């Protein structure tokens, strides 16, 4: 072969090697990008489970500090290994379960608790006298029984009958309501009552210090005062004329309201929970027998913030009714000072409502829940 042929062969080999090298480089780069993409998608899935949820318009509490630390410190996005991810998920589930158990253990949040243990089963008949006794502790008392260790608690009422009896009793004195916190005297009398009952049963009592419980009651009451808000939206006539009772009743009943005890038209959901009410603005109760002769300068829509679940959605529903009523009655919407309400003003009211109910949720006392309905009475 002459020099030209040798040169052509060398050039051909160089070109082939260049193509091979280029293909290898592109393949390696694509593979790296793909791995990074899947790693980021994996991160989103985990964070989505534990982040803030706004499903159905309801604000949920943010990720707690302890769980956030686990996600930020232990989850390595650069090189996730199956065993590490499995361990991480296990730890996150453990923390989440612990948080849920603390929230659902609502008695410790709002009650002064006394646990009564006995080696022998405690019959419901032995509680008959206590259940019928009218104690003046200043707040409601509830009794619960546990048949065996680990079983669910059953609330005990007058007439409750359980075959065999209970191995453990729990007495709960509510710490606060809208009238204020329980007194230290009431707590002391409750403690004495429980201790005397335990002595009569040859049982043992586990109950916390009275002063500590009273301090907890005061703090709980302060929190309740912060979130205990009622929204009122008034409808008055545009020309200062009066609304007739018959027209108010017809419009209310056509909209799904019912006149109930207390002299207000109440709107309830499918579970019979009270959403909002219509009151006579001059505070005279609506009475079925007298409503044909009634005239009033206005009506008031009332929304009890801590007692209504899914407040933002229910508030929108109430605002829709105020628009309908003001149109049909030829009225205008005003606040308690008679100042007309703008859309911006209504929006600010809604944001305040959302803020209050989110705060209650984070405290473990969701608006409209069982605990809130006990506290805000």
C-alpha cells in the first residue's frame, strides 16, 4: 500500500472512534438526567403526603417540626437506597401515628381526668348513686369505662348496663366553656368525690394536681376567648321601611331554613349540624303564632365560627343567601354599625374566619368538632 492508502485508513479509524465516543458520551448524559428526574419525582411524592392539604377548601395543619427534620436530614435525594427509603417511611409513619394519637386523645386537652383502677370488675350498678347525684363542680362531668386493658372506652350514662363490668373507670371534668374556666374549688371537690368513690370500691386513683389542672383550665379559656367569634351580617331596608314577618318567613322556609326553639330561623346541613341562623335585628324572637303581625327594621345572619365545620365553604353559602335575601327584600347588607358591606369587606371577614379555624385545627380542637361543640356552649 502506498502512503495515500495508509493515510485514508488512519483517517477512517479516527472517524469511527469519534462516532463511538460521541454516542457513549450522549448515552451517559441521558442516563444521568433520567436518574435525576426520577429522584426528584420521588421526593415530590413523599412531600405531597405530608404537606399542607386544602382538599374541599379545608385548611389542614402544616407539617410538624419533628417530621420536617426527618425529611430534611435523612432523605438523601442524591443517592436513595431502597433500604434507606423503607426505613425513612417507617419513621415518618411512626411520627404521624404518634401525632394523631395525641390529637385524638381529646380528654387530656379539655378535661381534668381521674383514672380509677380496680383488681375486681366494677359494675355499673355501683355508679348509680354517683350518676344521679347533682354535683356543683361548675362544669359538666362525663364517665367512661374500659372492659379490659386495650379495649375501647365506653361512655357511661344513667341506665348503662355492661355484662361483667369494667376493669377501669375514667371520670372527666370539663375545664372550660363560654362561662369561663372551672374554679380551683370545683376541681378540688371533683378530686375528693373521685377519691371517696375509689375508697368505697377498694380501688386506686390516678389524678393530677389540682393547681396544675387549674392553670391548664385558665390557659385553655384564654385560647377559647381568642377564637370565640360570631360573624353577623345585617340586612336593612334601602328606604328605612320595615320588613314583614310573613315575607321573611316565606323566603327563609323556601331557602331551607326552619324556625326553631329560641326564635331564630336555623339552616342545618345533612347531618343536622347548625350552619348559620337568621335573627330578628331588634332582638324580638320570631314566634310562629305572632309572625303574621310582625314587622322589623332588619334581620341578622349569624355565623358561630368555632362551632361550624368547613367554615370557609359554609360562609360562602351564607353570603349567597344574604345576597338573595337583600335583593328580594329590597335591602342592603350592613355591619353592626350600619355601614354598608363591600365585597372587599366580606373578603376580609372570610380571611379572618379561615385564620381562626386554622388556628383551632393546629391546636387539636377543630371547629365544629366534638371538642369544640363542648367548649363553646
